C-alpha cells in the first residue's frame, strides 16, 4: 500500500519554496518568465486534510478537458501534427484560447502531442498536458507484426512496451508544460471486450488472471519511468475502479489513481473505496454526459450542463480541506469537441450520427429499458462547427461551456466549503441555457428540418475543347469541337422521428459536354440522341422522320437511403449507396458482392445497388440478415438473400441462401454479360483451435435447377454428352490460419462441382492471384505474411485444376468410309451450357508482395490510403507470375441490339502471363505529398483473343498484351494538385476495352487543380482545374481507324476546364479516364 506523504520529486520540494521565490523575483525583474523555460516540478502531497497536487510548489486543482482536433470527413487517422506549423498554431490558438477563457488549466489527449507544442500551449495559454502512452490498448506492433489484441502476459510484448514507453518518458521528462504521465486507456476493459467499438461494459471481475499481467506491467513501467522522470507523478487510466484490489497489490509505486468514470450525476462510493484501499489522490481522465437525448431524439444541452455542474460540485466537496475523503485533485471532462467519426469510424464522416452505441442507466434523463442511450458523437461541451477563414474547424460552445466557466472560476482550496457550494447554487442555469440555445441556431433542429432539410450540394461547370489529327489537318481551326456542361447535386435528409432517418440526392443537368470517346462520364444521359422512324412501305409521301432529342432526363434521383429502427431489427431501403461485402460477417463463399464502385456504375448510369435489408439485432432476430431487391449488388439478378449467424459451442456458424427471382435484362456496364437465374445455399463455420490457430470451413450447394442439363466434353478424341447430377452442385472449402514464428500463414483448399458457383473471393493485401468463384475446379492456395520491422514480405501461391477440360473448336465432318456425320464441337459458354471453363481453368500462380509502411494506423492497402498515408515514405512492390496450361471456353458479352448475351465463339489460348507493380507514397514535408504508381505486365483480355480489329492473329498468343503504365500525383501546399499518367500499349480505361482487347499505343493525362477554400480536402473542397487527355491509335484500336478514314487519323485529344463549387454535399463522380 502506498503510504508516502510527499511523492514525485519530494526531495526537491522544500528547496523549491526558497529558491522558487528567488527565481520569481528575478523573472519579474528581468521581465522574462524564467520558470516556464525549465522543467516543471509536479508533486502530490498528503496531510491531515487530504491530498493536493502541486506544480512548482503551488496548489494545482486540475480543471481539465479531453482535447483532440478531428475535422469533418476525417477519423482517428487524422494527424494534426503533420500539418504546417502555421496551421497547427492557428488550431491551438483557437481551441486553447477558448479553453483558457473558460478556466481550463490542463488537457489530456489520445494523440501524442509533440514536445514543442506541449510547451507552446503552456507558455501561450497556461494549459498543461498529461502525456498518455496507450501501451498497446488498441493493438501494437510486436517484432514487426501488428497484434490487434495486446497480450500482456507475453514476455516479448512486455519487453517492447516497457522499452517504448520509457522512451516516451525520456522524451517528455524535461519538457515545460508536462503535468504528469498516464498509462493506457481503460485497458482493463480491453481484456474482456471483443472489439474496439464501445459496447456495454463488462460485468463482474472477469479475466482476473489476465488483469494481473496488466497491472504488474504498469508498475514495472512506473518504476522505470521514475528513474528518467523523477519530477512527475505517474498514473494509470483505469476503467472506473475495476480490479482495485489488484491495483493495491500490484501497483505500489502508483502516484495518482486515474480513472474513466461514467456513473452519472454522482461518483457514489468511489471516493471512500479509493481512500480505504489505495490511499491515493484521484483524477478522472474521462467523465461527463453526452449532449444528445436518445429518448426525445434531440440535442440536449440542459441535462449535459446540469450533470457536469453536479459532478464538479461533488469533486470540490471531496477535495482537500473539506472534512471528507479529501482525495479529489481534479478531472478532465470528456470531451472538448464532438467527434463525427465515432459511430462507424470509417464511414459517414461528414454526418453527425445520432446512433446510441451503449446503455447506461446512470443517465436517467434518456435511459429506457433495453435501449441504448449513450451517443458517442455528442460528448463535446462544444459542437463541431465549420471551417473559419483560416481553415480551422470551429467549436460552438454549448450551455455546459458557460456553466463550467463559472464553476472553474472557483478555487476549491481558497474557498470554504459552504461558500463554493453557495456559489455553484447561484449559477443562473436559465441564462446559460439561453446562451447555449442561441448558439445552437434553433431552426436547425426544428420540426421542419426534421421532416425534410437541405444538407448541401455541389455545382460543376466545365468547358471542353477536343479534336482529332484528321479533322485538324483537313479543317484547321474549324476542326476543333467546343462544348460546355453544367451539373448540380442537391442533398437532402429527413429524420421525422427517432426511428426513421434517411437521405437522398438529386442530380440536375444543364448542358452536357460531349467528352466521348476519350472520357465516358456521368451525365451522358443528357447527350442528344438521334431518333429515326422508318415510314410505312406503302406511304404515298416520304417525309424526313429524323429527329434529335436534346432535353432528356435533366433531373434524376442520384441516390436514396432510409432506415427504420425497430426494437428487434433495422430495416433499410437503399438505392445507389455504398454496400459492403459480408466476408467478415460469415459469408465464407462470397455470395454477397461488394458494391462500392459507384463511380464505375455512374459511367453507365447504373443505379445499383438497389433493395431492402432487414438486419436483426435482438432476440430471435439477432444474427439474421435478409436482403432483397432488383439489384442488390452491381450485376445481380433480382434476388432475395438470407444470412443467419450464431454461435454453437466453440463454433461461429453461418447459414446463407441466395435465390434469384428473375433475370436482369440489361448489361453490367457497357457490355458485361447477364447471368442465368440461379440459387445457392451455404453452411460455414469458424473456430479458434488455439489462441493463434483459426479454422474456417464450409459447404455449398448451388444451381440445383441445372440438374439433368446436358453438356459435351472431349474424351480421348471422342465427343461425349453428359448430364449434370446432384453431386455437381456441391462444393467444399476450408482455410487454416496459423503462426509460423512471428509470421502469419494460411492454407486453403477448395473443391467445387461443375455448377457449384460461389461468389467473389476476398482480395486482401493487394493480391493479384487469379481466384475464381466459378465451379468445376479443385484449388489450393497458401501464403505467409512475414514482418521484418516495418517491412512486410508476403509470398502467395495458387494451384488449380479444372474438373473438365475446355472444349476446343472442332468443325463437323463426314466419315465417307463409315457413311456417318461426325458432329463438331464448340467452346462452351455460360448461356447455352450449364457451365464453362473460364477463370476457373487450370492455373499455377505465384506472387510476392513486399510492403514498407512504418505507420500501421493508416493501412497501406486501405482504399483511401493515398489520402490518409502519413508515413514519411511508404511503398510496395508486387510481382505475379501465372501459368495457364490450358485454354478457356468462350466468354460472352451483352449485345444490346438483341437484348441478349452473345458468345465470342472462341476461348482464350493457353499462356504464361506476369505483372509487376509498385506504389510509392512520399510525404516530403507538411506541405508536400507525392504518389507514384508503376505497373507493367503481359496479360490476356477478359473476353476475346482477337486483335482490336476483330481478326484472329496468325498466332493466337499475339492477342496477349505487353503494357507499361506510370501514374503520378503531387499535392503541394495542401492546395495545388498535379496528376497524370502515361500508358504504353495498354487497354483503355473501361471494362469493354479489355473485354474486346482494345489497346492504344500511347495514352497521356495531365491534370492540374487548385483548391479554393480552407478545407484543403481534395474530395470536399471547391476547386478549379484544367485536364488534358491524349491518345494515339494503331491496328489494335479500330475506332481510331474508323474515325480516321483508313488509318490517316493517328491521335485524338481533349482539354477540359472545370470549376467545382462544393457547399457541403455529394461531389460528382470521379472521372475514369
């Protein structure tokens, strides 16, 4: 038990009183704050009246905030300290100026604040900082490998955490402005929670054995820390006072008990329990109340302010000198400003979500049995505003800010108990409420806004100049074509009740700039269309029946979503909004495809995904998902899909069924073939064989409607006709994940009957292995993710045999000697045959990915890594080699004039192909980022082996393309964006180019834009720019020959000037050029 009276630099305390007075006199005489240039001595003291915290010998009652700065459209990966010093200073002066005005004297931050800025806010605003190493609370890199759940019993983990944390102490030990050190963040809850999202707190004292390792490591680190930082107190950030007996036993060197406490209006018996069991001062690193009323479904500044007032009153009463426990030394309110990323973390970052993620009965003003009431995005005593002229996101003070300003004006050590209680009682809460409500702008939460309100939008204007070599040669300047375009997106939202919310976007077209063929863009629905009606053959007079339609579909619903939140389930209607795969939710066979490429769909004005989802969340419906609709992912037939996930013993199992209820009648994209109506049923399970070995396995039955369908195959020169039986509808798949030293390995096995088609395989870590979800295959794969420091080496291999060979093309013939006709044989296709050998053909593939990424918080393969990567330098190198020892059957395309699929009639030949690629991200400084992508390969088309002029080359392998691509991007001053590419002998940018094997000798792009506002976000800022595209033609790009009249046209080009005004809404789809 800790019994010392003077802690943390106690030996220097008596000297400071005398020498400190002398230094103070000298500093005043010289006009310079000498003390602020030296390390502050922070101590804890106890006497018969209780505990006090002292800074440089003066009493210091902590009046703190949990502070962070995360703009809209950002999340936990945002790094303020990677910005320019000028911008950082503007943020700090704005926020800390407001806090200083309210009486704040200390902050705690989850992000580690660089030493110079700790000192800056101390000297400029008088606010001290708690340094809080999280000590693996949310995962840690151990021996070069990211471990998401820190194992505090592992000797190597303990060694690394001790080493790294002490290094932090050494860095900050003598930094002016450091108040104390705190370890972890509710790490005791991390021993029992299954995920990082805050859910209901754990019950009881579970996992005590694991907790012993945690608290013993705390003390080891504290002991080591006191050797390098003897002038600072050491504390922990505990979740409430769980495991208080273990703290007493295992943390004898603890100076201050730090705790996050959410007990409501009062902290109840906490003071007494700590006094009796620990005899330590108490500081709350988190506490408070959210500003959203879940029961009334509105912002609630009043209850938040009342709770905080009463909580601080109790702390003052429990402080030194008031005849009670005397162990309160202050607290940090959670939190300074709302954070809009807390709910979904990587989605809806521009939406202030009202979802309540956990329940706490201590907050009775909005608690209801069985309902969540804690709204993670609404805890700020200020609301997250919009950027000011400096680009700093403002903070709108709530009522709690005004109330706390008055509470913090009280010094609990200088005022008598009765006096400060009377002063707190005299705070005019009505005036504070009025101040908060005026700032809130009542009309934004009025009933009209709840029913339907405008949330923002974008306006795009563009001017296009284009031409071809032929036109310029023949017509001169008259061969240049000019066009202009205007487009607007208007966003609306509605929330008529706590159970219903939704949004939709309208798209409006003015003129439409004709960018084709170089760029096919959203809005092409408004291009002129020539309609010609043939007159009747017996008409007496023949009239010109050609007409041009110029005013088509000027307004359309771009997207729509609405959610109804019932007690047992959520019901969502969705149209053209991002939808994610279920691969991490039990969909082992990938039946639910991801539908996030809205930009790719927009090119063809596709409105997928569309449908309705019922997601069970409680009672008998928990684990149940039902989705149905006309196109639940891009290219899907109208279907219904059911998924049920549950746990039985040590197994998490998932049952799924997908049933097509009709067949779509439109292409996916320009010419993507439609699929026959079908069904599939899967049953899968996963289990942890040990703490580090995971087994996943499952079975599938698919396409039972094809049983008894006939197909042909060639056996020893004989054509054999066979039929699909029930066994051909069955498949099995398994995956074993296991450690190999400090590396992570996996093995997979997959057997799929002839028609046992599954869905898309998960593609992780950049893999280009040619997986296929089709049936008729036996496949094995393996990989080993091997970390070496910040370097990741990932070799993977795949071996696949098709269950039957593809059909060759054989002409029919007559055996004159036997007098019989020998039938011919054609490659199968998926329209006329029950199956075809395509991407599921015989394959032997190997690849190696080398990745260097020193900042694990911004994963290198995350979709938005270009924007979020904060490492000084990160890169990857990918090498893939694949042997296809057999040909394929025939691929198909959708032939729009007939409204049906058509087969190419010939398969791709056998071939050995390869690819090499590299992506590099270089953050040269706070104001410069460079991104370079290199890609080269020798690859086949995805449809026809013919050359671009639709003739079979003399050697079928000539249809395989060797190409080179270089893409680059530079972002300078967070304002100027340069982007471009060079492609040599590469396919064009759209799927049909590769499908029809259309390549171009050279393709160029140059794009410059400048951000015009202070948001400095490429996706949401207003900007103006100019873009040029240039393309040359040869025999593999026939449209150039057609346009150029027998090959005289060698190139085409276009230049686009554009202006995009963003006023807080949906940006236009990114160009695919």
